């Protein structure tokens, strides 16, 4: 098990290396540069700026400079904000992004799993139809459409929550719900299918025939086993919630790091593009690793060698 | 030959109608009401996507300024003027025509993305699963890298990077975005095919095929892949809503379909600022996205239940 974890952690290094290489190559293929403002700068200024930011170096040397910086956790200067480094910008934003993602994850799990269980226990009866309907709406509504609807109903119509900003619990509600809608539905669908599968298992019939109370069978035998496959999708979901929130951040004006990404591509802010991509790729790979480890911990039948 | 059998002419032969996997699956699919509803939705989208330009009352980019001016400079609401059955936007463009044009975009994204997925995912998965060993390890590491790439970031970066090339301009710039979406989604199918082949290559019919001297390529293409095709069909069907969703999200961010062409995502983006005054401009494309996502999901779920032999006889 320890060997498995070590190998997986070491494997992160080449993955991130290749991701950074591809991103770097693509990024420099983008036409225009960080200094292509609407007002043309004169050639001398551009040349001086290029010299300061090492953009006159050969491309491989630029990559090496960047790589050496990252090894010291220095993502370099921002090409857009002359007074701030990428580290400063990320330091300001990452807590907000993680906060938003964590709350959305919590909501997805605590609504999605019960919803799936309720659906399965009331199979083909009213609770099932209600739960299925809720998860269908969640699956079929893109997060930005959900965000629009939430704002129209709860901000414009009922005036319960503000439509923009990130200043206190009341501003958190709408973005968190908009971000979790799809994930709640996914988790509910998986949980329901998994619970239905477990219902047919011999050990459940045995538990019933031993005369164990129904609640105990459900809680101790069914839910515990049914949740194992659900855990596999929690990793991608958590990764998605942390990394996929940039549309919601954009929409609600939340000062996270995701919001910077689109702006960075538009402004050819090379160091910012690299930093966000690498951090997101790390988050995805790392969270999947955690899920694999958790998987073995929860299901003792799984052994990694 | 020690014994010889003599054929008896005109003897009554008991014909046992063989129930193939596909007929069986179709029988089960037919009984699944949601899947049939989803299937009809998919057919409807296909119909609208193929014949949309012919059905549209107007070309999607033509502005009927007179109608907007006559309405006090406001977009026509739906169901008011039979000339514009679903109303117009603020520029006087017929909404129904624009929605039908958007259906074509969604249909194209569904097909192009899944073609890319099949062309990359099936061969890579098949090679990894069949050859195994070190090659398998390397190929699976490649899928790890693509898996770790943040999808939307990759698509945005790629579409900006190649925008000015000939490939980037093809089909009004949408082909590039579709291929980029495909490049981020083939991993699931590759892993699926690999897993299938790993278990199938140990089966007796493969041993039999080998014993009669079938070569490797034919074993894979004629015996293994046809047997692995069920789960692939399910994965492809369930991958379509993800692709449509990605296209709509990108279009909403202004990446992909360029004006005056419309995609449902760009229609929402156009309408979002006036949602309080003209809610239908957002609600109609939003509903169409929701309905097509649901249709493909229902159909995909139904196909999975129909093709999954584990559930046979249990439901």
C-alpha cells in the first residue's frame, strides 16, 4: 500500500511535466503577445519589455527559466499587472476558490447521497419519481443556465440573496447551489443505481431473514456497500468543483483564481496561464490519488500491489 | 469418416429462431419508456439539425427591422406574429430560425466529438488491451496525462492557439472547438475498450480462433471489438450530452461559433442581460439544451440497461 502511494505520487511528476510542456507550447502558438494592447506600443518599448520578461530568449530557455522558478514555488511575474507576481494573485484567490469548491462539494454529497438512497428505497414509487425528477433537472441544466435562473428567481424576484459578490454567507448561497446542481444529480444517480444493485444481493436477503430490523439492514448492510462505487466518482467531482468553478466565479464576480484564467488567456499573461493550468492539473491528479487510496481503505477487498 | 449421415430430403426441420444479442437488447429497450422518449428526442434533434435550414421561416441572420420598430423597438414576443412564430431578438432576427440553426450546431458537436473519441479511443484501447505489457503501461500513462489536463482550460487554450490557422477557420471556427472537446474526452472510451479486451482475450472463442489460425489483427477486429461494442455504444451515447454541454458553455464564453451564426449557448449569452425584460430569449435555448441533454441521457441509460447482461431476467 505504501509502495503504491509512493509510486503514484512520483508518477505525478512526469504527468505535470508533460502538461506544462503542452500548455507552454500551445500558449506560445497563440498569435499576439502580452504587449498587444489596443494602443500600439513603439518597438523600443516592446523590446525593453521583452528583455525584462526574458521574452527575447530562445523558447526552450524561457521554459527552463519558468521550470526552475516553479521548482522554487515561484510562478514568476504577471505580464499584466506590473506590480504583482503570479504568486500574489494566486495567494489572494486560491482560498476563495477552494472555499467555494469545498462548500459545493459538501452540498453535493449531503444532498446527492440521501436523494439517491431515498430514490432507491422507494423504488418505482413516489419518492423515486421525485428524486429522479430532481436529478434529471440537475443533469440537464448547465451551471450557467442554473445560475441565471437562480438569480432571476431568488435575487431579482424574491430579493432573498444578492446576485454578485463574495462577502458573507448570504452571498455564498446562489453560487454554491449553481455550482453543485449537476454534481448533486450525478451523485444521486450513482447512489440510486448502486443501492438498487445491492438490494438484490444475497447478504441483504440473509440479513433480512435473520430478522434484523429494516433500518439496520439499510444502514449497516446496504448503504455501506452501496457507497463504495459512489466514492470513485467523488474524486473527479471534487476536482471538477475546484477547477470547474471559473464560469461561476466569472458570473457572480467571485474573486477566485478561476476568474483570472480567462482574463489571462485574453491578455496573453503567459505566467498566469501556466500557473493556473499546472495548479488545476495538480489538483485533479492529486484528488484522484486520494480517492484511490480511500477506496482501498473503505473496501478491504481491494489491495494495491 | 467412420459414419456417414444421409440427408433426408424434405424432412421437417425444427427451426429454432435464434435470439441475437441485438434483438434481445432491442426488446428490452422497447419496454423502457424513458429510453423510448429519449430516443424520440434524439431523432427530433437529428431531424431539426439536418432539415433545420429548410424548416426555418427565415434565414437565421436576416433582420426584420420593420417588425421590431412596429413593436415599439422591442423584440417580438413568441406566439404573437405568425410570421415569427417564436418571436425575434432585439435585432429583429427570427428566434425560431436561430434555434434551428443552433440545433445544427448541437447535432454537429454530438457527432464530430464522438467520431474523434472513437477514432482515438478505440484503437488506443484495443492496442493497449491486446498487446499488453510495456506498451499497455505507456499508453495508459498517456491517458493519465490527458485525464489530468483540466478539460475546459485545455479546450479554451487550444481554440485560441489555432484560431488563425486554416484548420481553426474551418466550418466558421467550430471544427477546431469540436476536435478540442473530442481530444479531452476519448480517455473514457480508451480505458473501457482496454478493460473489455483484457477480459475478452482470455475467453475460449479467442483460443478457438487462434487454434484455427486466425491472425492477430482479425482476432481483434472480427472477434474482440464486436464483442466489446455494447459498452462503447453506451459510453458514446452518454458522452454526447457532456459534449453538447461543453459546447454550450464555451459558446456562452464566446468561444466557438462566431456571429451571426447561433448556437444555443451564444443565444443565452445574447439574452442574459435582458433576462428580466425578455426572459424567453434565454428560456427557450436553455430549455432546448436541457431537453437534448435529457434525451441523450435517457437513451444512454436505456441502452446500458438493455445491453448489460448482468441485469438479464432480473428486471
